[in-house]
């Protein structure tokens, strides 16, 4: 029942072959995020060009893929063209289920090199074939429709043009491996699509019984009930109610038009509810002029409140355009917000305003195709947009000391634009954003869901954020459905792993999660990231209209406490003692900086090593 191999695809040579994953790697990193990180650290030299042929792109499954209830998901792991650091992005739907069925015994597809001509990878019956891509230039829906008998993960025009936040779309654009630019890496490799033909793996009776029990537990869990009732679209009203909904370029924490783009509006507009194989339904399917779309919480937050658009149909249409182009909705909304604020400040000459869906869509389409100098600059992310100033805007090219950084207008962390939860309304999110391993991301830890209702001490905030990051490092290595993970949190999936013949308990899995989180920290350190990158942009230190702001001194104290909790030095680097305690001393190379500070107590200190062999 265990998956033991990877499929390695070399696009430069035009060949694909199977290889066995070392048993120690499977135990220590499981699959998904962890295994992808291990391969990336091992095979990618420091300072490798994310858009160069030596970058790796892993489509990673997990040891439970096809067995767990909820959506089957895959992890896309690579070096990000947006941030220059580690990137893991996830998508669910039919494609990862078909991939699991098409490649039995396979934990990942590892793509390297670059093709001379646009290429498609076809996997079926355990075999792989590289064929010419005849639909280069097509959008994501058109590309999927070219393979009616298969599941497709593909790029659209944004990926082909190497937009730094291009997505990989599956299920005709219903699902996206979104943040950080996986699609740009695919485009640089001239890989248009991965086509999978396969059925769900056969589920053994003992696993089926566990599956039925877990499915029932999820349906009765608060997260399951919330997901069944409203999905992530209810996040709009929640963030607005607690004052954490970034509105009109982060100028406010509440949006007067939130009801027009929230759950009630979605229910009214929906033509049906997307339903996977399991009882709990998925997203709301709506009609738009671009075709059917499944908008999720990020669309009404980033494209609705973030752009001052209060009409659900307009938000759904803009989101559907992003889906077909294959571009991340959060970064796209941030790019439009940046442009509106820059135009208001006289930095660029562009006719776009908050509330103008047509102008926003026009700009997003130009960005996806890099049609003009402004769009070309924005295609590299808002943190890079400061390098561009319209010559006729009165400033000429930006001077080195010009106060035009992306953070000054729209906040980013490690060059990734923040999603719509404003940490000025939920300060635990400030720590979660700053310490995220892939940049400004709210999925590694979401303290906002509790801290707005219950006051937290600094120690409680630090522990909650670190434990969530560690737990999700495990669950995303199993590649569990993100919401089902709330049910698996107690033992981190240990019972499930034992059901498929992998002997882990909750303690060893917690240690595995810390190992994975630490290895990724070391990967980023090797790429030049340090404690200075665990910072918040100046925009968030400035008060909103309601007076809310992040206290810089309090934030620095909380960050220092986080480092101590993690067992990292004051420089934000893991100590040599922690590296040894996590069995990483045989992994870390000479190019990776490690802290020389004295060690602090860590969760790992209380856990006996599960395997003392070096790798």
C-alpha cells in the first residue's frame, strides 16, 4: 500500500524514469511538502534561477492520497520566482485523484530541465509520455477541454509569459496551485500541461472503515459544518465583523459592501454546489460571462473588498478571468490596488479606480500578457513595481531612494503580497505572516480565528503560531485536505499512517513537522534570507483610519520569543544543536548558515529521536 517511488521527468533530454525514494526520506519527510522540500534542498544549488532549467518542480502526493475523505490534493513544490525562496502551493479536485490512480506506487513527479518546444506530460497506467503541446496560447479552460477523457493541470497565458504569480490550474480552472508562481516555473520549462488518466486507488476494507469514521467525524466537526454551510466565502463577513478585512488597498479594516460579495450573495448567485465524492459539498458554482466559476474566499476578499467592488457578479467575473488566465487572485488584486494608489499619488499614469471592475480586469489581462511597461513591471509582483514609474508621470525612472516600494503602498512579506486578513485588526497574524516559510501567507497559521475573541499572552500567541506551522507541515506532507486536517490534528494522522503500514505516533510526527519546518528555514537561509526578512512592511506600522496599527516594539518582542521557542538564535537561524537534535546534521551543507548562538529549549528536546542515522 505504500508509495515508494518518484517519476523523474527531464524535459531537456525528453525522458522520464522511475526511481526509488530512500526509505529514510519517506519516514522523515512522508511526502507532499516534506518530501518536496527534501528533494529541493538536495538537488538545487544555492542561487539557482527559479526560471532556469536547473530548478525543480515537484507535483507531490502523499502516503494517504486517494484514501482520505475530503478532496484529494497535491503539493506543487519549487523555488519561487516571486520570492526567490521555498514555495509550496496546493490544489484539490479531480486532478490529484487521477494522478494518484495513474501513477500507483508514486509519491511525486519531479520535473527538471526545459523543453525546446511547448510540451505536455501524459501519465497513464504507470507510464509517462512527453508529447508536443499544440495548445500553447490557450487559456486554462480551453486547454482542459482539449482532453475530455482526462484530468488536466495546466498553465494559461500568465504562466506562458512567466508572470511571477502565475498559477497551475486544474479541473478547467476550478482549482489552482496559486501563490508564488508555480505556473511561471512551468512556463519557463515550456511545460503546458500534465494530463492524468487514472481512477481512485482501490481502498482496502480496513482503510474504508477508517475513512467512513473520519468522514463522519469531519461532518460533525465545527470546521466540517462551516465548510458544508458556506465554505471559505464566509471569511468575508468574519473578517469584516472583527475589523480585519483589508479594504481598498489596506486603507480600512471594514468594507461597507461586504454583504454584496459575501456568503448570502454567493448563495443567491450559485447555480449548484460543487460536490466531490464525499458527503461534504465543495464550493458554490456560479455563471459568469467567462463561463462557470467556483469563487472562494480569496476572490471576494482580494478582488471585492480589496478593490472596493461590492457586486458579487462583478467579483465572480473578475475571478473567472483570473482563473482562465492562470494568475493568482490575491497577487492580482494587490497589483490593481497598487496601481490605484500609485495613480492617486501621481506615480503612474493609469485610469483605474477602486470599484471599477472593468478597468481592473483590463489591467489583469494586460499583466498576464505583459502587454505594456506598467503591466510588465506589475507581472513581477508589487514589491518589484517600485522600479517602474511612467516617464510622463513627472518622475522619470525611479531614483534609488524613491519612496515607492511595494510595501509603501500594498504590504508584502518576502515579496509575497498579504491576503486580506489585516494584522492591524489581529496582531497574531503579524507573527504568522512574518515567519511564514513562503512569504506573506495566512494558511501556515491562522490565529485570527481565535485571537479576535480571546485575548492572548505573548507566550500563547507564539506557541499557537509555531504549533500550527509544525502541524500543517505534517498534514501537508500527508497532503490532507486543508480543512479535514482540523480533524486529524490531535494525532497528526498517525492512526491513518498505521492503517497503510507506516509506523508513526503523534510524538514522532510532531518531530517530523519540526524537522520539515526547520529544513525549509535552512533552505531559505541558504538563499540569503535572514531575520531582517521576518519583518512587516511600514504600511502595517502606520495607523488605519480607525487608529489600528501594529506596535513595532511589541512585534519585535514577540518575534524574539518565537525564535526562542523554535530553538533558533537571535539571528533567526536554527542552532547547530537543534539541527543535530532533528537529525539534520547529515543533511545541511556547508553553504547553509547555521546560528552560533546558544540553544534555547525546543519542542524537539522533549522528544526522543526516531532514527539516529544520518542521511
